[in-house]
């Protein structure tokens, strides 16, 4: 597996659920913004923003100017689960972000996410370049976003998901809005939602719960 590279123009590529828990009283509930509407084609590419989606949007800078971010382990597990199922269903993950950060590369390399574009000035153009590389269409992609720079992609792909902390305009453009906020399990929730749409929830859970029958062998 090739580790992601830091570039504003180069696409780094490589070959090769239970539910999150009940929503407690007072918590926001997930919103099916367009009830009954499903992706025109099965989603094969999950596209993520970083700040506000994989993180809570906060950026920590120390007195030497070094930048750090906070990530959530449930998102990490969800991404590993998506990749594990991807071996049989051709599921892939990409990150497209307008900022550039070494900490992002470290986190994504740890998660073995092969397609990373940082410093993107035009996220839709970046996506189209990646889709061409992967021989996929926009209809086969899902974008998870939180703010205006994600809108052009969200309006162009087959399925769009907004995190709970997203701008209201972004939520209005989404097919689905998570109950959880970015950096707090929203990506995991988005992945479980996509698996549910594809009818893969039981198969995914069977990878970790041997009491659940599945055609896929259960393994950790």
C-alpha cells in the first residue's frame, strides 16, 4: 500500500456495525433530507473533507507553529470497515481538502487511505481527475462535507451527506445529514448509512460478530 503523498495537484493512489448507539434525549437525530431517494448507482467511492468532517474543525497550533488535529477512533474503525468490505465490493475511499497538513497525511497513512488530495483549489476538478483514474463515474461517488467549498462536489455526485455541524446550505444540498458532528463519529455514521443503503449491514457486522451469519468469514 502506497502512503498518501502531500501535493496540491498529484493524486496519490495505490492498488490494492453495528449501530453507533441510540440517540440520547436532546441529541439531534439523523435526517433523511430526501426520504426514499437512493443513489442512482451503488456507491463505490467515499469522498471526505477533513476539517469539520474527520475533525471537529478545530486546529491546534503550538508556540513553534506546529499544527495538530483531533480525530475520532470510531471514524477510523468505520474507514477500516469500508476498506475491508471494499475487497469484495470494490469500495474505495478518497480525501479531498483545500488545506495542506502533515498531520493529515500521518493519520490517513495510518488508516491506509490511498487517494489523498491536499491543497485543492477546485474540489470538483480534483474529484473528476480521481474518477478518471479509478474508471468510476460521479454517480458512483458519495461526498461527505460540511461547508461551502464542498457544495460543488455534493451537488454533482450520486449521493451527498452533510455532517451535523455543517452549514445550513450544505445540509440543504445533502441527501442525508448525520446525527453526529464532524470529529465525533459522523464519518462512521455516514459509512453505516451507506452500507445500509447497499444492504450490507448484516454482512459488515458478521465480520466482527460470529453470531451473525454471513457469506463473508468473520475475522478481526
